[in-house]
C-alpha cells in the first residue's frame, strides 16, 4: 500500500493513456465504451496490482486508458480520449473525445469522459506529430478548438503512471510492422505473421512470427587475385524478435521503481557463405551495412500503451590480409538477449547473453594468411523514440592458414601447411541515459555492455608435398 505521504502528493493525479487517432477531428461513431481495467490487471496481497503485458490491439476503434482523480486512486482506466495532434517544438497537444456508445441496458449508458485537466499524464500510442508515441504531463489547458482541447505539456516518466503496480512479460514483434530500407543491391525481405499471412520470396518457408533478410553482395577483392577469386558474401538472416518489459513500483512511497527491465530477445538463424580472396583491410575491419529495419511496437501494460522503438542495421564485415582464398558456408542457430536491468540501490546494469552454435556445410582454404567475415546486426531498443540500449551481435567465420617451405643441401625440398576454420560470435553494446524514462535516476554516462565472445573450431587440415 502507498503511504499517507504518497497519497498527499498525488491528490489530483489523472493519468491518460490514449490511443492515437491522427489529425482528423471527425470522431469515430463506433467508439467502444470504456472497458474495465480488471481485464488487464490482477490485485495482489500487498494491495498493488499485477498488470498484464500484451501486444496492443491493432486497428481497433476501442479506446485505451485514462486514470481519473475522482477514482480516489489515480490509476489508469479505459477512456475514449485520444491525441488528435502534437507539436514537438512547443510541446502542445490537442486531445479529442470520441462519443460514447450507448449500452444495451435500458436507462444505462457510459459516463462521458471529463475534459482533460492540469496534472493529467498522457501515455499515447503513435499520433499525428508523435510517431514514437507520447509520454507527457499536462501543465496548462490552453482552450477549446474545433478539434478538441489544446494543452501544454512537459516530460514525465512511466513511474508517474504505473506507480506501485507490477508488470512482467514478453511481446513478440509483428514482422509485418517492420519497415525495411535496403542499402545495397541484392537484398530481399520476407515475413510470416502468426495468423498465417506471408510476404516475400521466402515467406512460404518461414516459421510463423519470423522475418528474414536475404543478401547477395560482392566485397572488395584483392588486387592480385585472379578473376575466379572474386570475393562475395551471400546468405540470409532470420529472426523472431521479442520485446521484454518488466516494472515493479516502489511500495514505500518513492517515485522511482524498485526494479525495471527493457530489452530485446529472440531466436536467430542464418546461413551464409564467404567466397574468394577479400582485399586487405587497413585499420578497422570494413563494414558494409546492407539493410535498416525499424518498428515501433505498442505493448499494452495493463491499460497503459507503452511505445517501444526498435532499430536493426544488418551488415557484412570483412577483415583480411589479401592472401587467403576461402570457400566456406555455415549454418548459425541460437538466441540472443540484450537490455538494461534496474534495481533500487544498485542502479542500472547491462544484460547481454547469447547461445549459438554453427555447422560448416563446406569449407576450403587456399594459400597462407588470415580472413574474418561476419554477418551481424546493430540493434537499439528504447521507449517513446529515446534510445535506451544499443547492442552489436555478430556471428562470424574466421580462417587462417600457414605454409612452410624447407630445402636441404642434397636438393630435396618440401612444403607443408596447416589451415583451420573457426566459427564464433561477438556481442557488445551500451546503456544510455534515456532509460531514465522509467523514473529511475538519470544515467550520467553510457554504461558499456561489455564484450561477450565465443569461438569454436569448425574444421582444420594439413597438407604436405
């Protein structure tokens, strides 16, 4: 239970969690009446509530949430209030009200929503002018317009609307909501939704809930390499990303939560081939981004819509000395999990784990030297457009070969060599200060995720003559 001091600090709290309607002032005549928040919450023994974490309904006219001071608790509830527009520069928003639908019970109808007021907290799904959603507190009611009530807002935190409630869950990302920007030629995109809807050249073969990127790209070839040793990378990346969200409010009256977590996890699989003699790299390994992916999934935390921003940049990276000619292909399968975890008294800590394994389908190495190629992804996850966690996940292939020639006074010569191929992955990243949107103390500097590396031998051999 919240303490008396906590209650006195929140006498006028009205938290609005709103669904976006765009800039149109035409109300939805089929707007559903507010639903009971009990469908998404479960009371607990300590007087707080446990909130369900689910994907927000798509293309639904039903309103999402509003918490009114007249409830005596200031908790979010369903409402038909919506954000009609938002100006990021002035931080002014227009809040509109859809008409309530009459109930089938004679003499009973849903009570209309009260006008928005100072102290209301807006947690909105993407709206006109707020493509990443909106989390803000109303500081002034400017007046009425033909589109709704115009208000001034200021930034706020999730803790101000979730308060001492609890929530914990994973939400799969709808692959059809992901937008893809190819950065090179030879890139194709496919997905399969959980309802069985499929898209793209490989969509028919994908497990439900997965998305896939195929790429076939050339990389710089060593200057002295023959035409037959042209360097290239081809293959695919397939993944089923999920958003992980947890929150536990402070039962002792503090405004910062007791714990919180935001991250991304999922299954990863790829099959790719590295062929030819790659040009020597000088300084940093050469990285070639081939596609950018973006999604803003809305997860429903009880009655509150929380907007998560996900970005992935898939890339090819090659590091070589210009001497080794490779022809290798491997399968990589496994999972990954990256994010930030907060605990009261300890602060934020990075989380990065992965368990993958690979199998070489075929492999050959010619000449002496070294080469390393990766097919990876830079990922970022955050809230309401603010980056919270960045990570770099890169399964790779590494090949090396040594040759040794000897001669004796009797004219005999010999050449011996050994080669080896390794598979592995690198996982690294950073936490960013904008995770303070949870209501936690601000991170004054970026916190490195640390580098996680695993490597294993795929194949090896010896030769001599």
